[in-house]
């Protein structure tokens, strides 16, 4: 059950084609952004890759996410399932886990979170995050 909205960030994305996996397209995306997380102003940077599956959806993983707050940093890992949108963007939904020593973000330690990641055709993204119970 989605409990508590803990984040809302915007980002700018760039894509790069990677070698195909089992004949399916693979995309690497780099995103840089800013917004609010756990009630704190933050900036973010991440790189993730997504691979098309035979049924047409993309499975994505981010193992290199960084959140920077005034009082420290957090890292995150995320996985998700997405699909292209009719306007040329992408829509992903998935799970994300944070780890931090920053006091302002410490409520995220040990929390399971779900997200939506919406990217338009120009590479403008919105990341919405909820803690689940």
C-alpha cells in the first residue's frame, strides 16, 4: 500500500544506444535533476540501462544513483518496468531503495519505496516517489 509521498524531482535525460542483449535494444540513460526528497531540497544524478523484452516492455536497472543534500549524500538503486509513450517519451514504474548518512534523508534508510518516472520526447523527466508499508 502506498503510504507517504517522500519525493518529487525533475530531471533532464540523455540516451545512448548500447549493445543489444539477445537481439533486443538496450538504452543507457543519464539523468541530472533537482527537487524535494524527504522534505529536503536535493540534486540528483543517475545512470540506468533498460533492455526491451520480447513482449515490448523495457526492464530497467539503476545501480548508480546519487542524491546530494546540504548535509550529505545518499545513494540509491532502482528497478522498473516501462514502455514508450505515444508522444515519443517513456513511462516507468518500479521500486527504489536509498542509503544515506545525511541526517535530513535518514528516514529513507530501511524504507521500501515505489516510483513513477515519466520522460517526455525532449528528455524532461518527472520522478515521483512513495514509501510503502
